[in-house]
DNA sequence: GCAGGTATCGATACCGGTATCGATACCAGT
DNA sequence: ACTGGTATCGATACCGGTATCGATACCTGC
C-alpha cells in the first residue's frame, strides 16, 4: 500500500501551509475564498480523508458518542441504537456501539475502553452500573445519559421509565379485568434486571389484592419464541386453572400465544397473555396479547438529543425524561 | 472536572520516567519486575485509563475493527454483529459499528469516517459498495471482509453465500414438492438488494420449469410481520389459486402464516409459505414455514477471525468462505 | 582487574493534526 | 504620507502517547 495522504500533502498540492489547509477543510474563518477552494479541490483530488486520531488528540475532543448496550440479540436494543443513530445524522457526531452481554465487569471494560477514545458523550443502558463504572463515567467530564430505566440513581441524565411501575400498572389493569389466577414465565432473568423489576412491580400489585403468582417458570433461554411456547405448554399443563400469564417480554409471550392457538385454547377469554415492549411481532395476531408499549427509538433519539444539546450549550444540564409506557390490553379491553 | 490523568502522572507517582511507565503498562520487555509492579499499582491508584488517541496516533495502529451494516432493525445484522463481538473478546480488538440505512452515499461517508480512525480491519455488509467506497477500502491497507453475500466481486475477503443460488434452490425444492402456482411478497426490495437477488434466483428456477410468479406484491414496509399478514390477505384474496408464496424473508412470511392460521387456510397443504433466514420466530409454529437457514452469527465470527488471523500473520491473505444456507422444508417435507 | 555482554532505563524525536499568536499586506480615514 | 484596523496566512508549540537508540549499571569469564 502507498503511504497514506496527510494534511501536508494537501497543503503542498494547494500551495499553502498545512495550517491554512487545516482551516480550509474545517471551514474555519481566516481563510480567503480562493485558498479555501483550492485546498478543498486538492484534498478531493488526492483522496485525503483526514486522521481523526491526530485531530482529536490535538483538539482534546472527538465527535464520537459512545453507546453501550447489554445485548444485540434482543431487538429492543438495536432499536434504541437506531434512534441514537438517526438523531446524530447531520450533527457531525458519530455513534460508536459497545456490547456488554449483561456482564458488569465487561461493562466496566467496555466503558473504560470507550472513554479512552475521548468521546464527546456517552449513552449507557440501565441504571445498574457497578460503582467503578459509575465513577469512570462521572469523572469523564462529558454528558452521560442512562437510558431505558429510571428505577435508580442518575449519573447525569436519564431517559427511560420505571419498569417496576410498568409491571404494577399491567397487573392492576389485568386485575380490573377480573383475572385472578396468575402465572409467570421469564427468560434470562439472571441478567435482565429490568425484567426482574417488572415482575416485582407486578407481584406488588397482586399482593395488594391478596394474590400471588400461582406458578412461575424461569429459565435461561436461547430462542425466546420457541422457549415461550414450550414453557407455556408446561405451565398450563401443570396449572390448568391459570387465567392469566405474565411474561418477561413480548417474544416469550408470543411463543405462548402460538402454543395456545395451536392447542385451541381461547385467548384472551380462557387465558390472558401479557408481555412487554409492544414489539412488531404482536401484529401477527393483533390485540391478542396485552403489552406495555415502550418507545425504544424515541428514547435513543432523546438521549442523543440531550447530548447534542449539552454539547452545544457547553455545559452539563442534567435532566431526567420519563417516557411512560402505555398499557395496551387489546382484545381483553373489550371484555367486561 | 479535574484534569485527566496522563501517563506522566503515573510515571511521577511510580518514580520512573514516562517511557518506563508506558512499557510497564503495555507489558513490553525491558522493564524490571519491581518497576513494573510499582507502575501498575500507581496506575490503578490514580485511576489512569490511557488515551487511545495518542497511543494509536503514535504507533500507527489501533485496536478497532470497523463493522458496517445497513440496518439495525432487521435482526439478522445485529446477530452478525454479535458474532463479530464474540470473536473479538479476548483478542484485545474492539468492534466499532456503523449504520448506513441501505444508502450508498451514507455508506461512503460511514466508511470514510471509520477509516479516519485508522482501524486495524474492516467488515462491511454485502458486495454492492459504490466504486469510491471500494477504492477507499482497498487503499486502506488493512484487511477487509465483506459479509453476508458472495454474489459479487471481492475487495479482499468474503464470508457469505449466494443469495441468488439460495433462491434457486428453494424454488427447486418447492417445485419438486409439486407446487405450481407461485406468488411473491416482498418488503423493502428497493434497498435490500440481497432479497432482490433471492427473488431473481427463485424466478430463474421457475422459468426453467416454464413457470413464473402469478402474482407479486412488493412494498416498503414498517412492521414486517404486520405487513406480511396484510399483503398475504391481499394476494390470496386476489389470487385464490396460489399454492405457494415466496417471501422476502421470514418475518414477512411469518405474518403470512398468521393470516393463514387466522383464516383457517391449511398450511402447508393448501398453500405453502417460504421465507428466508431461519429466524427464531419460526419456532412459534415449528415446521410450517419453509426457509433457508443462514448462519449469521457464524458469518460474523468467521469474518472477525479472518481479520484477527491476518493481523497476526501480518500479511493480507484474501480468502472467500462460503457458508451455504440450508433449505428446510419443514412439514412440507412430509408431503409426497 | 578488565573486556564484553545483558538488563534496565531515559532523552529525544516523532505521529498528524489544531491552537495561538505574531507577521504581512492591504485598505480606509485624516 | 501616516496611523490604525482588518483580512489572510504561517511558524511554533503543543496534545499524550510510542519507537529508537544511547547511557548506565551490573554481571560474567578469563
């Protein structure tokens, strides 16, 4: 490969100093229109693309926004990332994504490595960071936004909602519809603390009515839909009297719905199914699964906006934005 | 915020020069065990996390692997990213993801910006890059791997398969099962060139048997499952004689299955449905949709391995790995 | 005791940009 | 003609690390 082009090559080609070339390319002032044009033309001709490393090192700032998510295989996180990505288009900022696999030590590692690229801001998922991670973030001196969850202490800003409250609200809605015998099915609860909080919130509401889950199956899962189907078969076989099942999320609930449809069990009359997220998959059988719709894209978008805003304002303005999930009962709503 | 710690702070704290500190932290040779220990201890105490910008600028290399995908909302790409991410754990390399939204100009932009971080390697999706993008990549002097598609010219290495062949194979399998009246339903074909190639391959096989699609509905979609359901209703209403529908992918096909189950149409006896990817969602109704299973995670993993390997070997060894999809007919296989 | 080798360390020169400030040229106003 | 101001540009000093090479100390064998 040929040596990579540097700013000096551009400057030489344009017949100016590298400083003038630098200014011209960045649209800085103090450059005549004529030089500017010559430099830009020269840069294009020799195929110059700059070196962010040097630029950021020198200017003590980069245009990277670090985004840390626990998983890529749960579609809600890519959707949130998508919102971030969209919000940053045209701002000159660029997202960089990192994955933690729901592991707090990995998260520390990933955050540390990201910070060492001196990003302009960071977006991290959830509020359950370890103490060292929180310290890293809060000492970084850049805007930090925690997303997807508001059941905890803020490092700086938060865009999310209370999973606990979402669980409670869903339980209350189902109770109001006369459901009494509840089962719970969950996947990956070890690591997914937010799903655990939803369950807790749900349980709280049940207890307030003197009830509790009559059965509960939790398991580390691979295929959410397939496992949801299998676990639903198991729970309904072992507990044929259940009239409502709360799932850790929509994927698993949808698997349950597939089982019920396949075995001819009436949904939601005979047994009501309730998930979480309002995923697109539910459109396969509209209204049959009660869910809480969460605005993942909007959350990602809003988080990015906070960072863009506080970079422009050149000051940290911590804020907390709650994007309340909406409880949708679907067909269940039409029953008395 | 307090001034960020630099290597000099660590060196001072440990009572050595910054050069010795640098060597100690990187595990370089030429450092006594005693100094090494003191430096590492000092670094931990003052919370030093390095500055990748300076390190990479100076050493002319970074530990970033750039990964460019067209979309985050189509689950197959996050799955491939996941494979990359896994493969890089423990290698000291770090993935950085970029999104193009299926836009060739955005792709050029994203690739250019990534390259200006001087990554150690790049993984890009597909083989349909624009000429300028290809030039950027091939001149970067780093290992490049194109993934997910082998129907085109390689820049360097390729890990993928022929979508065209996959379409052909599926059509042949369905023809062999006696299907004769085919419909096609596709979402987002404008941008998803690979889905288009599958359709072409499928059509090729039909023509060889003197057949063709009797009906075809394509549309830019939002919710694949929901749109698949609606489009299937439409195509079957307008063409009640179809005995097989090929979809652009499994999501859309699954929506179609939901419609058929809901309206009591026998699948696959009355009408066979065929998708692509072997998604987990199919486990909701195992075997009812014929599909081609693609190894997204493995593709991502293999691509990352190629880069890791060629970095270790310090030479570019272009290779092409074909991970052939497997055509699964499911329940259809049990019909004569 | 001395030559030659090895282990350890630090001074110095970069890497490729940007910030800063001074130099130069040119203009208008008096 | 001279002064003061503005527009344009370049020399220089960094940013925070790493590569290189020379310096020093210590050890070994004869």
